[in-house]
């Protein structure tokens, strides 16, 4: 068995370096995964349009609520 003084990148130390790099990659991937979703806020009109498209409200309800938002 060879012993290297002041050589800490072999064996278990190499595994900890690898774990640290993987953790950093995961942190950066989480922070920068979806900047468009986190920065875009839906306006009330966008929400109203989505509800109409999903069939949650009728056209009459849409126009009534749109007038309320605009006026």
C-alpha cells in the first residue's frame, strides 16, 4: 500500500469533491431552470382569457368581466 503525504485527491477525498461538484450543478440548475416562468406575472386579462379557453366561463361572462377590468 502506497502512502502519499499531502495528497488529498485520492480515495475518499475524490468522492467528496465529486459530491460537491454535483451539488453545485444541481443548485445552479434549480436557480436557472425556468426564468421565464418566475419573471412573468399573468395579468387579470390573461387569466380571464385562459378561463374562457378552458371553458370555465362563457363568452358572455368573459365580456362582462372584461368590461369590469377595463372600466
